C-alpha cells in the first residue's frame, strides 16, 4: 500500500515531464514534415533545376525568356489562362488590342498568344511556381542548366536546325531562334529521349507536351503560331551576363505606352504583379519587399490557393504512365530492329561465305583444267618421241630382213 502511494506521484511527474518535452520541440520541424516543403533558405539543387527545366529548355529563346518571366507571377498566369479560354476567338491584332486593358505583366500577356502553353502553365501551377521561384532566386544557375540541357540534346543529335528553327552554336552557348520570326513552333518531346540517358534518376524530368498524344522518338511541334510581325524582339537572353535583357525600343503591341518600362537593360521582377503570393525563401522575400516570415507562414495559403501537388498529381501521373508506356514500346521496337539487323547481317554473312566458297571451287576447277591442258602437249610430245624410236626400230628390223634376204639370194646363186 505504501509502495503504491509512492508509485503514482512518480508516474505523474514522468508523464508531465514527457509532455513538456514534446511541446518544447521546435515547431518548424513539425511544419516542415507536414508541408513537405524544403527549408526556406534551401536553394533548388541542380537535379531539381534540370527536372523542372527539361520540358522547356529546347523552346526558342524569346519564348523561353517570356515563360520564365511569367512564371514569377502565378496568379496572373491563372487569370490569363481563364480569360483566354473565355475568349478563344481572340487572335492576332484583336488579341493584342484586348490585352491592352489587362493589368498583367508583359511576360504573362505574351504567353496569351500561346494558349496551349498558357493552359499547361496554369494547370501545372506548382511546377510553374517552382520555376518562377527558381528563376528569381537562382537566375544564373537556371540559365546554366538550360545550356547544359541544350548541349546534351545537341550532342544526342536531337537539337538541329530545321525548317522550323535555327540552332546557333556560339562557343559554349546554344541559341534557338525561329526559322521565320513571324512563325513560332513550340516543341514537345520526351525528355528521357531528347537528352539521352537521364543522369538524375531520383529526379525524373517533367513532361509538358499535349495531353493524350503518344510521343515518339525525336522532337515534335505544336502547330505553328503565326504573327504579322517579328515575335519576341522585346526580350532575349544575355547568356554571357546570365540575365534577360529588355529592349525598351521594341515595345510589344499588347502593352500601353504609359505602362511600358523606360529603362533599358536587365529584366526586373515587379512585386506588384506577384499579387501577394509568398516568395519561397527569405532572401527573395526581403529583396522584393515582402515580410520574410511570410515565406513560411504564407506557403500554406499559397498551397491552398494554387492546389499545387494535389492538382497536378493525377495528370502528371497519367503522363508519366504514358511516357513509360511509350518508352517500353520504343524499346521493344528498337530490340526488334536490332534482332532484324542481326538477322540481316547473318544472312549477308552466310551469302558472302557461300559466294566465296563457290568462287574457291570455280578457281580450283580452273586451276585443274589449266594443269591438265598444260600436261597434254608434254604427253603428246613424249608420245611422238617414243613413236619415232619404235619406227626406227622397225625400220632397222626391216632393213636387216632385206639385207638377209638379199644375202640368201646371193648364196643361192653362187651354189648354182
């Protein structure tokens, strides 16, 4: 009884200590596990950058620069996509005129001319947001990875100049331009094939091709987007300085004079177009005047608004299955082709051996024939010599018989 009375207070103290210890754990650890997001100070790894850039690295330079700019404004991307879907009849000049009244960033407006791309960016808004966050925080690394991906595609023979695009190689920089600046062809492809064997197996590349389409070997293109003017001259990459350059002299038609920038040079992110979406890390938040603490606290709201992983998971999984299925089919076809080539080589080898054997046999017969022909005159000559000896011997015998006969006659005449 006395032991029980001591045991209960000790047990109570132990439980109290355990609860206090649990509550004293750093709250961030629990939140990180719950959200699944990296720590805000963590940069995107090179593997992650390659994963997110793989489906767009082979886009024409001008379009890629505008996608990167637009991706930093995820809410405007969603708004623009919804607006385009409500106004599918707007094309060309009519679209430019309608866009003049929209208070969107020029990069977002530019993407409106590519409704399929705009839809992909909106539907895969988590990937788009990651892309924009990476570009804001690691602009130089993003451009380096783009060049790395292009180099691999070029080395694989999958990035070449065609009737749709020009591929310019300047030292270690690969530039992609439309063959006709008034017609833009946007490529789509299986990143597993375009870049050769994927070197980051833990980070499989994204796929941004059209849904429901079986992609084969090589690079395919969306239908060409036609413009009555040279597209995208207002922005381009400065690969040497690792930033996007804005040519203020080339104001796009969908931007009003009073809303166009006046200072030439490097592209500058406009926080007002961010619409309150939290930046990924504190450094970027401070840079653009946002409370750094929101980079964590607001992320949950951002996820709720954008529905990032949940929204994309199904479609990404479907596309992944489709790509895997296509890859297996392609592998099977390649194996069949290899077997067929091997069979053809064996047939050719057998034919060659048979032919060589026939030639060898014919050559042997010819040699035998030649030797026989060469032996015949010798035999005939030898035969003539023997004949002459025999004839001489016969002549001698005949002569001796004649002489004997004549001698007999002489003896008979003398006996008479």
